């Protein structure tokens, strides 16, 4: 029996579904999850010692590839000096300075341990700052699993969300409106009706949780101007896009200055670290300065900070994002070309080190369009690639991630494997 299967069966006895985060269970694609034994650069090895070229990269953090020696060394050195203190450290000041320097919209920043905490805290802060309750999010954008964000769109014209998870009281989502990504008219109408009640709008400025979906320039401009006009806080959730799509993040690419930004993934270099920050007048509302409470035993953990700082330094090397972006674009374009040659309908897109491919004629622009692609084809392609030793996200609705360790030769190797996989599923 495969050791992966053995571990999965054992895990299921003591861990719900055998995994500590649902997508890892291969629920959408079926089959046995690969249990990772170790990882290095662009590769990981599973419990059967089989090697995979990894396009998940811990769902975003591994922008340098796995186990980059400088990052590992930074963590080892930090560990020698103690694991957690519950008192401030120099590293926290340094990483906060670095984040503020890299993101002009962020005047002050607070460190937390997960993206979920970052967005939950940013929303509480926006509500505390504005004294308003309503929040606006977009269908298909994921911002972690805090109660008020686990909402699905209401049916028909109802924009007030219903809980998308058991255990979330309808009361908790009563103040959350769910609008359609890229729908400028709906956004404008909503602000016209309820603008003075909206505390904040939160969005994935380049969505990666409904496959990769980019906003139109009109949409991001409307978001900025409407929130500004109505005194609502604009929150760019850059947990996924932060330092991955560009050094200046999605906000830099869009030329938009959000009021608050959330970060995670890359900023922690693979360790549990996330952050929220932005305008100093808003951040001043957070305890201990203000009355909006937020705290954490492991916030600003020294090992996480060390990994984050080492990562932020390395990604600032000249040409880093240009190289990463060019390789990712080659992969995305190559996938579409290879599919076409095999007679498979496929479109693709990429921004910086993030990519999407869609079993549909056109690149989708909304959740409704993203969920219209051919899921059965995706599943067969996923497994065909897995057999080729290429590990893609085990879900059709997740973006893919490329690291700087994915060199040109590895991208070409992936495209050769894809040609064989497309031929098999055509
Ligand atoms: N926001 C976005 C945009 C994300 O992609 C994610 C996680 N994929 C989160 C928030 C939540 O982050 P975490 O899983 O670290 O809680």
C-alpha cells in the first residue's frame, strides 16, 4: 500500500478528514492526498519518496522555493535565541519598517499570525473607525474564515449574504453584503442606497480564490472613488497578492492607495505571520491607543519575523519580480498553446508569480464565469499531471503559484508534461 494512503487512513482516525485545512483532502479531484516528507526549491517529495514539481508552494508563501538556505538559516538563528517572549523585539520593528517602506499606503502596521486574523482585525478596525456596521465583499473572494466573512451571495437581487458555513449565525452575516466582482453598476447602486452605512469594502485586488481573476481598471477606480466619497474604508486584502504579483503589490500595479491592507503568505516566508496596516489615523484606533481590541500571544513571533525579513530582503534583488513574472507568463501562455494543439479548450492568465488556467474559451471575470468552466476536464488534467510528477492546486478554483526556483528548464518540462496530459484528456 502507498505510504500516502496509509497516512491518510491513519490521519482520518484522529484528524477530521485526515487534514488540517479542507482543500488538502483532494475533495474536488478525488484520490489520495500527497503527504509531504520534505521540500527543496521547486520540488517536494511525498511519503513514497516520489518527487513532484510544486505549483502550490504552500498556497503562496514559497516565492523563493522551498527551504531557501538564507531563510532556513535566519529561522535557525532566531530559534537559538528563544521561540516566543510575549514582549516586543527588534525584529518586529524592523519588519514593520520594511513593510511601511515597501508599501506607501501603509503608515503603521500590526503583525498577526494568519490571514484570517489580519482580515478579521482590519474589518473590526474599519467598523470601529467609521462607527458603521455594514461591510461589502465580493462573491468568490476569500478572506479567511471569520464568521462575518463566511457568506454566500443571497439569491436574485438580494445582496445581503447568507452564512456559507454551518455554525455561523445568520445574525453574524446580516451586516455583510455580497456583490459581484467587476460589476461597477451594482457597486455604484449599492453606495447610492447605503453609502453612509458602509464601514468598509474588502476585496482581493487580484482574486486568487476563484481561480485567478483580474479586476478591470474601471472597477478598482470606482471602488476607490466611491469609498472615498462615502467615508468607507477600502481594504485591499493582499494576503495572496502581497509581494507576489509585484514588489509594490496589487495596489502598486493598480495605482490605487487603499486605506487598509492585509498581508500574509509571502510576508512570513512560510512561517505563521500576517499583518494589517494602513492609514495612521485609522491604525490609531487599535488598542492600546484606541478602543478597538486586537491581540495575540504569538503575534510577531521571532521565528516568523526572521523568516519574513529574510524573504523580503531576497525578493528585493534587482529583477526578481521581472524574472518571476516572465517565467509565470511563459507557463500560462504555454499551457494555452499546448492545449490548443491538443484540441482542448483552455484559456489562461498570469500576474507576477500567480497564474490561472481555465477550461473555458475565455478568461473569466467573475465568480459566475469562473464556475462555468469544465470541472470534469480539470480533474482529469490534474491527475494526468500528478502522474507526470507535476503538482497543481487540487481545485479548479485556486490560482497557481510559481517560485523563483522554477527556472526556464522546469517551466519547459512542465509544458512537455502538459502536452502529454492534454493529449490524454482531449
Ligand atoms: N485572504 C486571502 C486573499 C487569502 O487567499 C487567504 C488564504 N488563502 C486568507 C485571507 C486567509 O489566510 P489564512 O489561511 O492565513 O488564514
